[in-house]
C-alpha cells in the first residue's frame, strides 16, 4: 500500500511521459533569485550555461552587481500573468521556483506565508504544465515532525510538521507529485537541511543562528543564541547545496525514482559550531532561556537525515564537513561583506 507521504516518480494518467527533451544550454528562470539559494545557484548556472541563459527574478530591487551579472526582471511570484509572460518571451525550459517565506518569519506572518508558499507554487506549476517545463521547487526538513523519527529520518515517513512553513512544504511535495502523475510534469524537489552561506544574510529561518555566529565572531560581539546548546540539526554548506542541486537538475529523468529526495551534509549543535569557530577565533556566547520560537521549531525537526536514495539514484555526495565550512566562512564573509572585519586569530 502506498504511503500518503510517498512522492515517487510515476507516469502520467495519459500513460506516457511528456518531459521536454534535454538541451545543451537550457533557458532557466529563477523566482526568488535574490535569496540565499538563488544568489549562489544563479552564479554556478551562469558559468555552466552562459549568463544570458539564466534569468533571475525577484520582488526585491536588484543591486548593480546583480544587474551586471545577467538578465534580471522584477517579478512578483503571485502574478501568474507576469511569470508566464517571462517564460514565453524568453523561451524558458526550466523554472527554479525558490520564492518562499521561511520558518521563523512564517510563524510571525502565517497568512502571508500561506499566500506566497502555496499560491506561488500553484502558479509556477501551472506555467510548467502549460509550457512543458522542468520545474524545481525546494522542500525542507521542516516537513518532518516529532513522529518522523529523529535519527537518520527517511524519505518516506510520517509528515506531520508543526509550523506553517512545514505545512506549505508538505503541500509543495504532494502537489508537485500530483502534477507529475496527472499531467507528466517534470517536477523535482529536494528536502534541504539548514543551508549555511557567506554571501547572503539570514532571512528568517530556524537555522539562521549558525550564520549569525560567524558574523558575531568576526565583529567581536557576544551572540545570544535562540537554539539550545545541545540541539542538533542537519546542516549543509552552500557550495554542496548548489552543486548537489545542479546535479539533480541535470539528472536524466529515468534515473529518478521519486519526485522529492532528502539531501544532507552533516549535523551539529550550537555548542559544536562554537567549538569549531573557537579553533580560529574567540566567540562569546549566551543562550536564550526557556523555549524561543526557533528552539521550539528546531526541537521538532530531525537530528539527522537519511539521503541514501539521493546518493544511489543520482550520485549525490557532499564534500564539506563542519570544520571545512568554518574555514571557508571566515574567508568568504569579509569578502562578500566588506564592512565585516577580517578574521583576527586568537
């Protein structure tokens, strides 16, 4: 009997696959392209396929450097006509739908979170269906609740999230799988762990504390962590996240046995990250007492994720461990943010 949470790849009800044939240099449109994943993903995709073939869109104003890097269009993901017009005018082959409101911010503005995360996805899926596009929309470990199993949480398990963000991502997985079964849409999704990046500042997620810790260490400031010292969470360095995502996007559809895959790097606690940072410089730490919003969410998520299916089906393999990431973060943060002091070793 198929589990409710199964998101495996199936043929369409018409009995035949309708996926577009692969192109050497696909035209790619990214929604929410100025966010954490989109910023780095657009860079690597432009290097692979050419700057002119990767169109970045966002509701926010782009910097001069973004405008100089390649095509950029202002686009509200809730405006279906605008998204479809960009797809048609630019002969787009793939949509990377990254627009979303994250976990902690989502608890503060749940109605806006539902509007963007659900309606934005529905609009993007419809455009993909109408124009026979490959569509990638990321999921997250937030789809798991306490009853999913804390250690090496599987792809196929109970999805019973406690946050509105997690609920919208369960719907994302299920709706994408439905479009795949019903109409043969080439829908692909990855359940990301916490993503650590030097290029972009935190945007309202539960795992933001990790990026803040590096910034506070460089600025010689005391950091008050909202997540308890010994609360482990799955994490990943941004280079692994974007390289793995590109590998997944490029995989032949025949290799994929499901629409949604767990993808994991390593797990750590705030205390373990603190120790890694202090191999390079001092960081004064305090911890919020009681249960903050971030701590409550973190405790409901897995300690680690099982990504065996991704490794077996399309060759996923991370390269960074915790100490590798710490070294690179201390090099990259001052480069990406010149106002942040360079590392002063202890």
